[in-house]
C-alpha cells in the first residue's frame, strides 16, 4: 500500500481526498468533532504541500442530507471553500479556479445514486477532477462505493494518515498479547457472529453484553422477557463456550419500573436494557489483568439512560495497563462525555469498518490502494 505522507511532489496537483465526514448532526450543527479531527492531519498535510485538495465524503442516510454543517465546522479549523454538488457544472468552474494549497469541500456524494451503486460513470466524473486519489475514510472502508473503489482504479491511489493509523493500531489487537479480552455489545448478533468465531480462536475471553448478550442469555435458557433479540438464535456451542462471558445481572424495565436482577429472574413483561453492577464487578479482574482489550458495542440502551454498565466499564478500561482499542459510532458516543478517550490505547473512527477489518484483515477499498 502506498501512503500519501511519503509523497512530496504535490504542489499544484489536484488531489481527490475521500474523508470520513459522517459526523452526528444535532439541530443543524455538528454534534461531535471526533471524526473531523481525525480527518485533519491529512488535510493539513496536503494543504502544506501546496496541493489543490478536493474533499469528498458522505453524511447521514437520507439523499437530502447535507455536508453544509460539516463545512461550517471545518471552516473553524482550516480555510476551505464550499464546492456544492460534484455533478453541478459550477463545481468544475470552482475546481478550475483553485490555487495551490486550497481546499474545496463537495456536497454529500450520496445525494447521487451513483455513489452507493459504484456507478462507473460517477467514478469517472470524480476522477476527472483530480490527478491523485487519497482514501482517508476509514469509517467507510468496508463499503464498495464509487468514491471508495471506483476512483482508485482510475487514478494513482494512496492511503491517508488516518487510514494508516487505523490499520497500524488494529493490527496490534489482531495479534493480541495475552491475557486478551474482547468486549462486545450493541445489536445484531448475526453481523458479529463471524467475528466472534474468529476471535474465539485468538482471544482468551470474549464478553458479550448489550442486545447481543440477550441473544446469548436466551440460548443459555434464561427468560429474556420483551428484550431486543436477533432474528437467528445463537448456537449453543458458542453460548456455552468456556471463553464466553455473559452478564451475571441485568437492569430491566417493566410495568413496575426499573430494577436489577439475575438473568433467571427476568419477568415475561420486562425488558433487559443494561448489564448490572455485578457484571461490571465480574469483568473488573479480567480488565485489570488484560494486556490487550478490544471493545465494540455499548452494553446497554445508553441513548435512553441505560449507560451505567458501559460507563463503569469504560472507566476500568481507561485505568487498565492493557493496550485498549475502542470503536464503533455508538460505543464512542456512549463513552465520550467521560473524557477518558485519551486514556485508551486507540479510539477507532470505524464501527462496521473496524469490525470488518478485524474479521477479514482487509477490504476491497484497501485492496484498491495496493
Ligand atoms: P456501535 O455503533 O458502537 O458499533 P452498535 O450499533 O452495534 O454499536 O449497537 C449500539 C446500539 O445497541 C445502541 O443503539 C444501543 O442502544 C443498543 N443496545 C445495547 N444494548 C441494548 C439492549 N440491552 N437493548 C436494546 N438496545 C441495546
Ligand atoms: Mg451503531
């Protein structure tokens, strides 16, 4: 793989930079700057080299979602101009007028169907704006979209600084130093099953909490009431695997309100929404003794006030001597306000991207940079 940081003759050259700009927006403003901050080193490098940088990315799920708030936030960090839609003839006019060291931010690529469809014509249009392509969008690295795999087939292609950092850090947890602990939470068991199967072979312990934990508790024969479950039941050989740890107490909500109980005592009209304090206490020595910890997925429905187990665990991981990696949009959001992120070994900008990389060790978008 070639890295843009190793290239020096960029003055005056047009660089198409695919960045991770998919930040949470609240009331028309960027709610969390983490991903944008991670995009800055490559941007500043290109600017300092005198490149003419065209930044592209996506935001949200809706075709009308706009990168305008990202433009406002980015403007506070660097000098940047708004390019609008890449399909608009005015975009080329702005692009042609760029001077060395200038940055032009394009509107949400997903406003065009061609991005997600990996339409060759859309990729050709994007490539026509630049001499060099840089992929720094680790958060999107598992997606085969036009700006991720189409464009690098048409231009000299490099990995940006954030992609390089992510790969270096994630490779460390793929060859963990023992004792190693994988903390897994969040939802959609079936999407995380291949990862669990792979890491059962290389990690000493895997804790499964969150909605995933509900699936395991059910497979173990516990009552789970009205808890969120995945469509496919968890196989018993996974649920009963000696390396798998599960919640020993849960916080539930029912007609009588909130309470903490043992998994065997969840009533039919109760919903498991978090792990309980005994579960955190159970995890404590594993975390304290671990040399490697990787964590994806909150242990509870933190958006609705069930954040205690996740927060208490984050504090323990922050205190631990282990090399720790935390990743996932919701996991980062759930732990951010604790102000502990600089006490982790590494915080990934990837959720699905991190899990895909940890499972497969590469992705088509990364292969396209080779
Ligand atoms: P990440 O974005 O960090 O990769 P996921 O998207 O896999 O994490 O999972 C996060 C979601 O899981 C959150 O919306 C959270 O509310 C939900 N969740 C976690 N535990 C539970 C639970 N017990 N019941 C319902 N939802 C849960
Ligand atoms: Mg998520």
